[in-house]
C-alpha cells in the first residue's frame, strides 16, 4: 500500500486518539471536582399548638435529593391532612420518576395533583397548607418551588441568600405602597398583612412559584427550609450564629429548635426546619 492509501487510516487513528484524550481529560476534571453528596438534618417542635400541622420528608434517587416541607394552616380544620398529603405526593412522585428531565414541570404538575387530592379528601370541609420543595441534582444545582409563607434560604459563608417570596397579603400592600396608592403606615398597621394569598388545598389555587434558573451550590452551602414557626420565633442573628458552627446539619437543626423552645413564647406555633448541606467527596 502506498503513502496515499495510508492517509485515511492515519486520519481515523488521529480522530480516535483525540476522542480518547477528551475522555481522559473529562475523567480527570470530574475526579478533581469530586462527587456531590448531600448531608441532611432536621428539627421540629409542636410549640403551644394542640396538633402538629407541619410535615416534612426527604428522599434520594438517581435524580438527586428532594426535600419537602409543608405547614398545614392551623386555622383550618384539616391542616395536618393537607400537609401530609402534599409532602407524601411529592416524595412518591419523585421516587417514581426514572429520569427527571424537566424539574419545573415536575413541580407544577405535582403541586396541582396535591391540590386536587387535598380537595377530594376535604369533601367540602376547609383545609390547606403551605409548601416548599427543593431538588438538588447530581451536579449540585438547586431547583425549587414554593407556595405560601414557608421559606427557603441558602446559608453561604456567614450570609443568607433568600430564595423564594412569601405569598402573603403584605406583599400586595407593599406593591400598592410602591405605586403610591397607600402609605407605609397603612402597610405596617394592616391587620390582614400576614394572611396567605396562595396556598395548596383550595379551588382557587394559583401556580406554584418556581425558580427560573437552578442555583449552583458551593461546597459547604446549607440550604434551609423552614416554617413560619421558626423565623417568627428566632432572629436572623441567632440563626446565623448556629448555622456558622462546624456541626452536622442534624445537630444544627436541633440547636435552632432548642432556641425556639427556650423562648417559651405564649403563642408558639409549630416550628420545623430541614437543612441540606452540600459536600464533596
């Protein structure tokens, strides 16, 4: 075979070697970044309530790690049922999905399914719940959805990063204030400002608030989900002090709940916190 006949073989060989080199480099980069692992902790207290209306759960699969927290509305008769249904529905749906290609669609569809299931169980009675749900995928990106006034924050290097908005009447009042329709005093003194304007478990349920873009988590970031019984009882400074400690998420969550309970507030609500720490190994 002459030199011209060898040219195609040389080109193919060079292409194969280039592919092998790319695979090798990618493997090195992947190993240097380390595998993303999630460490989970939680804490909860019934407070001064007769029933624990908060409900939460976490689970892991090939799609990543999910955490869901729901705060059943205490003023309604079926708060506990509603919070249990929504959390159970999300966890079950997550574990049944082989490949989660569209997390935004998953959040939206599962929230609607939860709402319909609660309404069917209510059979005309009143009931409802807030909801915060997050998924941390295998790459370490945070995806989230929320309804109501339970909140999600990221604690990173001593600072809080707010993730979702509270769906309460106060947000409407603030918009009216910014538009010049009402005064700041009218916002502060409105007795209905803490009333929920969106929750899961009623015919007028609106779409879930969903993050438009996933949030890249850094090593050491702590993602916190908590009901209003936590953030209405403990200051941000107190929480920051505890979250800054080099302790497992479970111990941190327990210490936060301990602070809430030691305050012995007269009308202490149910309080629940779930913490997910992003690690690498």
